[in-house]
């Protein structure tokens, strides 16, 4: 069984036991989180698609690492023949979570 959830403006395909890095969330380590924006749930041939979300479905997770940073992305802006070059870098914050369960709506 897997689900597609929305978090931080992005969509993620998750299954129970998966560990993923999401946009930074205001949580502490070991804290339980619930994602209510479930876009799709698939269990074998049984697929439920929301319009846009499934009412009553949720995905629960616990935080593994509350705040970390991705590797640095190097940005180089260069204009030829203009004696202009600008170097920048960026490290995005993330929260690492482990999916503990996918809960379907009561039928």
C-alpha cells in the first residue's frame, strides 16, 4: 500500500516504513506528525484518487531528524564580455521523517 501526500508545496509517494526529507517542519525529534492532505491511496488494484484530497484519510509519521541541511548548491551567474561574474551558494533546511502508517477513511 502506498499514498501520495502533499507537504511544503511538493508531492511525495510514501509507503509505510519509508524515510524521507521534507521541507523544514516546526517539530521536535520523535514527535508524531499527521499529514491530512492525502491526494491518492493505492492498495493493489484498489486505487482511490481525491478531488483534490481524500476526506478522512491521513498518513502518520514520526520525526527522525528535526532540522538538517542539504548539501550546498553552487550558483554561478556570468555575463560574457561584461567583466561580470557572481558566485552564490544555498543550503536548504529539511526535516527527516519516517512514515509509520497510512490510515484510510472509515467507510
